[in-house]
C-alpha cells in the first residue's frame, strides 16, 4: 500500500510539472463575481441545458455509485477481478472523452448529444444483463464508460454555443449541475438499496437518460420555434401591386 501511494504521489508531481511546462499561458477575461455567475442562469436555454446535464449525470451515477455492490451481489466478481472490471470502465471512459472531443469538432453538438444520450439509454437498459457474468460485465462497463463520457465534450461544446461571450461562466455553472446530479444519484440509489432493488438501478439509470434526451428534444424544439417566429417578424411584408399601377 505504501509503495502504491508513493507511486501515485510521484505520478501526480510529474504530471503537474509536465502541465506547467507544456501548457502555454492564455489570455483570460478576468474572474467573474458571484452575481455574474448566478446571472448565467438567465441566459436563454441555459436552465434547460443545466437540466439535461443533471439528468445525464443522474442516470449514470445512480448506477456507478453502487457499482461495487452490484459487482459483489450480481456479478459475483472476486476481489481480484473487481479492479480489472473498474479498469475496463476507466479505459472506456478515456476513449469516450477522446471520441467525444473529435465528434464535437465534426458534428452539430446538439445532434451528437442526442445520439449519445439515446445510445446511453440502451446501454444502461441492458447493463443489468451484462453484469450477470464477469466477461459480460467487462464488455458492458467498457462500453458504458465509452458512451457516457463521449457525451461530455458535446455538452461543453453546446454550452459554449448557448453562452456566447458568457460561455466560460456557463461552463462553471454546469459543474454545479454535475454535482447536483451526483448528489441526487447517491440519495436515490440509497433508496433503491434500502428497498432491496439494487438490480433495478441500471434500468432506472436508463430512465433518467431518456428524460435527459426528452429535455434536450423539447429545448431544441422550443428554440427552433422561437427562431422561426423571430425570423418571421423581421421579414418585411411586400404589399401587392395595385391594379392602377399595373395599367
């Protein structure tokens, strides 16, 4: 254990030094006050975007918070196998962030996020079946991590588009939605665990991802409707030519 802690500490120090050396200084807009941070809620579509983030986090973390218990009681994984199963989730998550970053540069972030949320709903819906065996759990956890974390860059890209010049403040506010989702997930998962319904957690997670997809769809539809109305009000009306004018 002592060797492991020393290795992690050394790795953290090396990583920190590497960041200091390799990351260039970037001009910033200055620190935002508490009023400016809270004012980001008033940005059009910001509340619905925060709701999507919260439901997205809730859907995954209601399962992930109790994943160790699920691996014990459902997968019957040994203490030697559990770290490798968690590693499978971690590897999938790392690949997902890379994939999501590439997607956010190539596709519309709203469309990409809708696709990842739909796929995540399916993954969580069948995860309960995958957890019944160690090989199935390994594949399911890797794919779950991949799809979940591929959504994160798409969410951030979409928030920057919504926030405009206040996009950085909106990203900071989005972290609060993440923490709220994690808190609610732990509490809800505890309710399921107390009721002896741990095996229902993946399906409930899928339900929250479906709600996130619905919130995204309704927000997008409302935005398009508002944009059409604004465009119609700005379009000049051309009066028809009079009969005398044509004569």
